[in-house]
């Protein structure tokens, strides 16, 4: 399977182009919207590979063996990797150095899991054999963030790097969540109260004042992602996306013509 062909992007596509292509196709093929589960899983696999710089480099250059930072080092015949990871299934972890044992792996969570926090059981494959560990993932983790967990592996530390999967409904930027809000152009002119759903499934009433300009951003304070290590939250940002109704009464069109320049 060609991951670039799956997402419909060129091999020199930028990360933003890959993300946009994935979000568009995932929305079309999501099982919740009647899409094919196998196709959706192929899209997820392609995006997981191409959105990660290290995995993409490995995919583009299969003949080259890459370590966690793009290279494979050996010292006196010993492997100096500090990480070899998989998303889901078995996590292969390796000792980082010859001091106190520190192991590293990477874990993927959904945006909803990152919002609520969770306990996650990992099947770890250490160089001393398999090990099952349960970790408490705190609220608000961000892609690329690394957290150390002590007493998960006997006499060792576990360093986990997190990847938060893209979400179909919310675009996360830092601790803020961006959402498109389609709105009738007449509602922008005369104003309207609308209800917007937040990531925690709460419906919030939003007042669109009269004479609101298209593409304005409205802020729902405190309705974004938890800020890790605090009791604070980011914001939910609504981007007003105007549309023209399919049918408009002739009387309204006559009135609008009077205001044409």
C-alpha cells in the first residue's frame, strides 16, 4: 500500500498538506458516517506514518536502518537505541544508558482521551522480556510531550512520548480548540442565538450579535483543553463560516437589491 497514494498527496507534500488531505478523507470515510472501516484504517495508518518525521523518513528510505533520531549507532557491538515503538499492541523499549535504567516508548491517544485523562495498559517488551504496565495519563497531554513514570518497571524509569491523534471535529492548537461554525448570512445580519457543543459534550449558548462580520472568531473561554499540571483550561474558538440559503423569498431579494451599490 502506497501511503502517499492513499492520502492522495505528492511525495514532497508538506505536513500541512498531509494533515488537510487526511482530515478531508477521514471525514468522508469515517465509519460513524457510513464509511468503510477498512478504508478508514488505511487512512489512519498512512497518516500515522507520514505525519511522524522519523516514520516518514524510514518509509521513504526502507533500505536504511534508522534509530530513534534518524541513525543507528553501535558501540563495541552493542545497540545504542533508546527507543523502538509501535502504536498499539506491543511496545518495544530499550535501555537508554548504563546508569540507572531508563526506558523510552511512545503512546498514541485520542483527543478525547487527552481531554479526560485515562489509565492505559501497555504491553512492554523489554530486553529482559515482556512486562505489563498500567500508567495514569494525565489530562492535557500534547503531541511530542514526554513524561516520566517511576515504579512502572521494577528498578527502572519509563519515559513516554505522547502522540495525540487528529480529531474530526476539533483542530487543536496548543490548548485551544478551533471549530468551524456554519451560519446563515441573514443570521449574521440580524443576529441569532445558537447552541454549540464542546469537547466534553456540553451545549453552550452563543449569542451572534447583529451585523457580525463573516469569518469572525468567537471565543468560548475555558472550553478548550486542560492545561497539564494546572486546573486551568484553554478556549474553544468558533470560526463563523457564512453560507447562502438555497431558497430566498423574492421579496427579500427585492429588498437586498435596494442596498446594492
